[in-house]
């Protein structure tokens, strides 16, 4: 079958509006996951086979190349306890390393530092020394191997075997064999959390992870089709009580809906909302609907475990990878072309998904590096708000390509005339479309259970059969008692073939789940309960069955349009062409008032396409109209007849648009806290918007909320981790900041909008934190606003150390920013700059300027 390469286009417009006050930097900074977590995970490149040496090599490179861009977690994915020997694979049995209490411990053959009962402690220490946080993957419940060995359960309060009701409890008492993980049935099963022994086992697991120094846990086979709300709830309780903060992540997310997420979002910090995402276009395209639905349900940045929670679109399978379920390590390049990779990065940013890079860091190429560290993408991902898909667009196909007609349907563009396939899916039992099941008797032993959506439909009902059970053994009787009121559903009246609720293997994002059939057994995955309200609930996940439809041509995707606002009031717009052909997509600037009714649109705009760097401009009556053309080089042109700008592109375009909103607001007219001492250098073409004043207020409020000096220093160190690293080519003597004992480099330019752009770096972490704050304050400001700022304006931040040179770095970087701004203005006006001396700051005992 011929593989089609889909052109995908997104335009991102940034509207500067000083009157929009974004969320305070200080709000929730002490909480978990205040922004979508960012890091590296071993699964996409190593599957389960990674060794300690390979993991630490990747961690070192994450620290060196990605930490400055906010990537701070390094996570070893699943089966780190499995011995890498002949016969071992993803669902093999008998190859795992467990301790005397039935808990998984690292395979010492692959993780030699774990010998002697050390677990992951030494690996975690090394990761922490790199300035990173350490994460692990864990499965649901208890391992089949521990169940078969009938290991005792550790009571962490007594540091001995768990005893209750006068007896010692073991793995067979708590393991629920009938609730084995559907896609790893030989590996793990649920534990009975209604038993004290079951809770004690889970408690012992997570206390051990904390003792090892784990900062992040990815809990698999407990969500989506495999939902185990009891385990999630109890684990969340345990994590709340630990002295060590641990971020809690759920995986995978097959069949997840916003209603299902309501049950878990407050218990965790991130949760998958799709199946596994691999490097195929179908997987990427499958994320658009679910991302839209979770944004519309206001789940982005919802309250979570000791902080916030984030819908997770899964890892970024870019760069050098392996294959799903493989016993091989990384051996191939990502199959997505550059267009598709940019599409993925843009959607992940606009939907504010956690960013977990999956490629082998040892073979990270520059193209992939530039994708995952693009500063605009990362800014949107971390700090944008009001993110949503928006329907006010029009589109037409180019007649040279196709005459296919598009219509607007359900808020986005879809192709007409697609055939539909019905399949069985699981959904939340409270949803209306789950309440269409009924039962009719066939004979004394057999009932018919049928789905019919409404009586007026011509669709034939989908029917299964329910037979009274026949017991074959004492074990059958015990299991029947455990499943009282539940029954098998048979595919026919003859064969003992029953309906499974969940797939027998992990699904990728592009795969929709159809109900599967297999020989009947006492497995919770096959047990169903028909309720009086017409719902058919599955015992394994406590979700309900519903018949759904899927379009055969799901890859056609159509047109998508996302919007968001930035932390300084700017507006981002992303236009996606997923149609597979050349298409003109347009929306008028004036239509933005419908997406942002509280903002006034001004008469003209400037824009910059971030992926290519192209510039454009338009007025209020014109349209933003990019064209996606496959297999062509990027070009930008003016379409005079349509009064729009057309982009013929073979890649994602992210465009920034400035000065499109009227600045008539309370913030714009608020008192200016910064006094000008350089009036002669204030360019007449630039008006002061008060943006720096707003930022300064936020910074002061941020640090004043931290009463202890050590907390303010820690905040600087936090900011140091997200300061983008300067390229080596810019670390020149000419860019060095004078007067600092630490090495500090500063790069200053004036952009096409006559705004100052600053980039800085240092070999001192605290100085990097100072630089981050100053860049936050002044980046994008007018030259006049930069020149107005004085060191005294920063005194109320009350931050510094009793080390004179570092405090001077704070002042000297500011002085250097102002001096270089003056030089650039003078260069523009063709007159020499008047250089002022770089003063040293006098400090008090706390290291603050006086």
C-alpha cells in the first residue's frame, strides 16, 4: 500500500497586549507539576532492554543538552527487573528478580549498582548529581511470579511480615488472578485493596521507591481500558504521606474520556489519554480529537496530586528508536518526516502535553534537537493558557490537486462520504450513550443481550448471549462467588467463546479497540453486569460497553485550528492542514474577537513564522491564509486578489503576530514604576506599553512570597534549569559581561518589531537564575523600557547571596543589557553610543543591594 505523506501546517500568532495580566509566577510554584513535566524516557529507544551504563550515558546527555531547556526527568521504563537472557520477552514468565517480600528489584546483570540490596539508590544519586530527577516505570498490583511463589508481605510499620486476624498474609491472599493485566497476562495482576494486606503491599512498594530516591513514577496498566481506580486512589494516598515528593503518572490511556479523567485527575500529576504513540502518521493524527476533547473539558492544568495534573499525549518518538515490544535496543531512525514531526511538536505544545523525549540521546541529531528545544514551542507548552480548538476557519482544496468538497462538522473540517465501521468500546457508565443495552429471554438457559441506540434506527441490533454458568471445579465456585451478579457474554449460542473487554496487547494511538473474543474463563476482563439503567459494566475496569463508529478514512483528518494566550497577553494561533493535499486555510484577524471576546482587535498586525523565520503583516479586514503544498520548498508570497498572505509549505509553520490588539486597559494606564534616566535615547517610534512594569510587579510578588532567604535562592536555582543554553558560537569575548567573577555571556538584538531580544548564559547556576529573571523582565520590551530600569527597582525582590561577585553579576548583567541597547540604538541612528561606567553594587549582610 502506498504511504501518503501528509502536509501539515500550523500558524502561531502572538498578539501583544499589556492589559492582559497573566497568572502570577508565584502562584503554585511550591506545588507539584506547575507546568507540564518535561524529560526523557527509555521506552521508545530501548523498549525494556536498557542497561545501567546506557541509561546513565543518556542521562548525562540530557543534563548537558536538554536540562537548560527544562527537561529534568530521566525515566527508566518497564521491566528493569527482568533478566535479559534467552527466552525473556515482554510477556514472559519466570525471568523477573524479586526480593523476599515479592517486590520487584533491578536485574543486577543490567544494573550492577543494585547488588547488595541497594536497588536504584546509586543510580538515583548519580542522576541527582547531574541536576536531574530520577523516574521509574511500574506495573499494576503484584507480579505473577510473586503470586506463584506466595511470598510474604512486608509490614513497613513493624519491618516484618504482615499479620492480621491471627495469621500471616501472603501474595496469594491479595493477588486477583482474574484481574491480570489484559495486555501482559503473564506478568502482573491487581491486588485487593479492600484487604489490609493488599494495602500494606502497595505501601511497601512506594516507600521502597522513595528510599531509593525516586522522583517520578509511571504506573502502567491501571488506566484507560485497564482502569483500577482502587489502586490509583490508594497509591495517591501513600504518595501524599511520603517525605519525598514523587510525581505520579498513569499509562496507557486507551479509550479514555474526560468523564473518566474526572475520577483520577485530582489523584495524579499526568495521565495518558491515548494508546501508545509511535512514529507513524496515523498515531499522530489520532491525537487531534482527544486533545480537543480534553481541552474543551478544561482538564489542562486541572488540580492534581499536591499540585496540578496534565492530560498526556504520550512520549515523543523522534530521533534514534527501537520498535514496540522489541528485544533490541535503538537501531533505526524515526519514520516521521519533518512535516509530521513539526505537526506533533506543535500539537503537543498547544495542548500542553507533558514532553517526554524518547530518542537515544547518544545519537541526537541537530534537526531533532532543534525541534524539541524550539523556544517558542517550549514557551507555549509551559506558560500558555486558554488552550482550545476553535472552529472559525474556512478552507478549499486547490483544484489542481482535487475537487473534493469539505463541510464544517462538529467544530472542525471533515471529509464527506466516509464509510463507517461499528465497534465495541468502553466508556464511562454515566455517559448517555452507554445506556442502550437490554435483555430478552431466548429459553430457560439462555438470554439475549442486545445494543440498539434508538427505536427509529434502521441499524440491526448488536447482540450477545448470556448463559447460566456450569461449574467445573471448586475453584470455579470460588470465582463465581467473587463475581456474584456478573456473567459471561457469548458470541453465539453454540461455542463457549466469550467477549473480552480489553485488548490482549497494547494498542497504539491510531488503533481503535474492537471487542475481542476468546475461550471463556473466569477472568474479570470477560465478566459483565447488566444494570437496570441499560448499562453493561465490565468487572475488570468498571467501565461500560457502548457501540461506536469509526470512519474508515480516519487519516484524512481535515483542518484544525487551535488558539491560546501567552503569559504576557499575546495570542497564539495554530492552523493544521491534515488533509493530505494543497489547501488554502484562512481566518480573519477580526474573527479572533469571537475567540477572545474580551479583547479589541486593532487595525493592523505584524507576524513572524517561527519555524521558517518568515515575516508578514496584515490589517483587520484581511485573512490569515496559509497554503499547504506537498513536497515543495518553503516560500512566502503576497496574494493581492484575496488580500491575504499565502504560505506554500512542506513543513509546520508557527507564526508570531504582534501589535494586533488595542491597548486600552487598566494595566496600560497604571502608574509607571520605572523612572526614565535616558530620555534622549528614547526612540520616537516606540510607545511604552507598561509591560515591563507588569513583569516587575510579578517578579517582586514572586520573591516576596518566599519569606526565607534559602527559599529565594532555591527559586533562582529552579529558574536556572529552564534558561536556554547559548550556542558555543555565541560564547565569545565580545559577548562576555564585564565585572563578574563568574563567566556570563549576553547576546542582544533588536527584532523586526523594534523590540529588544536578550539571551544569556553563565557557568554559575545562581547567575543563570539572575539572567532568567532579567530576561523575563526585559525580553520583548522596547529600548526605552529597557533603559528605564534601574538596579534599585529590583531591591524589593530581596534576593541575593552574601557573595559580592554574584550580586554584582545581577547588577552588571542589567547594566550590560542597557549599554548594549544604547549601542544598538546609536548604531541604528548612526551616532556613537555614550558608554556609562559599570558600577559595583554595595550589599548588606544578606547579599541585597543597598
